[in-house]
C-alpha cells in the first residue's frame, strides 16, 4: 500500500503549518497520499488544488458534531469541495465558532484577563478560530508560560473558557459528507474518554446514520485498543482508516505519516480513495 496519512491539520484550522508547508513536511516523510482534514473548513484544501506535484491530495475536513450530548469528530474524505450543501454547512459552523469565540473572550475578561479576542482572531489568520488561538494569545501576552498551561487553567474541559456549543447532530454531519460525495470516518474513537461500552453504542449509531469507516490507528492508541476497534470495523462492515492527526512540529509525539501499523488485515478506505 502507498504510504499515506488520512488525518492532518494546517493553519486553516488549528495546525501550526500552512497547507503548503504541511505538504512539504509530508513529502520529507515520504508520504504519497495526504488528506488535509482541517476542523470544519476546506479552505486549506482549496489552497492546495493543483499544487501537489507527485503527491496525491485527498480533499477532507473534520466535522465537529454531537452524538447525543457528547461531542465527536467525523472526518470527511474524498469531498467535492464545491458542493453547495457542504459550503453552506461549513459557513454555519464558522458563525457558531465566531459566536463562541466572543463568549470565550467575555468569560476570560470576567476572570480578570485582558480582552484576547482580536489577538485570537489574528492568530487564526482568517482560518477557523478555536481555543488553541486563545491559548497562543495568552502565551504571547505572558499570561501563561505554555499553551498547555492555558488549557489547564482557563480553556480545558470544565474551565472558564470551555464554552459549550450546540453543534450539529452526527447524522447531519454524515449526511453532508455523503451529499458532497465523500466517505464519513469516525475519528479517533478512544480519544473521547468513552468506555468501550459507549464506543460500541456510538459505532452502532454511526453505522445506522450512514457512516462508512472508522479510524483504527492514530497517535496514542494502544495495540489492544486497535484490535478492539478492528473487531468493531468487521462487526459493522465498515472500512478502516488511519492518520497521524498531525497539528504541529512542536508536538514531538506525532509526525505526518507516522502511526501504528494495522495489527490485522481489514477492509481499508484507501482502496476507495486512490
């Protein structure tokens, strides 16, 4: 199989590298097939059209949505990035994110911090704004030493800057991906802090909603958990997917194209992409 990475991020959302710099890093890692899957945007993918040289680009996006009351991420691969329904959906998500950013800024000011909204938007550089952009603003202002500290004190789950949003339902996210000609992939199932009982229930609903594949290999997954996920892929007659979830060279624990090899043969989404 070609060397691939089906889950990466750029400055179009919360990644540290521009789309073109990400492609160059992937080329240095001998990646032959790259999916750019920024959060709730295809802006980075649009910038790469016709710019890949000998590397294959898979048009992608990672959509934020809800399974019940719990947030999950669905990666869309092989998207028609000109699909009107997809673009309309992403525009609505951007509006939600802008509203949340304003609420985060207000909450942080009530906690005694300065107004960081303009700096967070500048850090987003026209891309999808999120809490990581507030974290980098805090570091730049000298309010915290590291972005990790910003999350542990102000932005992490349950903290002042953790503003809940009414994301679209998982079924809607899957439907939009399908309407755009794409394949819907449940991203990194073991990163949601669910028990495996909940993961099994999530997978059953994902399949019922029309999902196509599940990530079974990504940064941080254990060999035993990968084997459990492969069982679920086979049980629900899904495809397997894998990717680094690369965000930044500063995150030494991950690299473009680097993730655990699959421990067992399993129907793979790559067979439907290239």
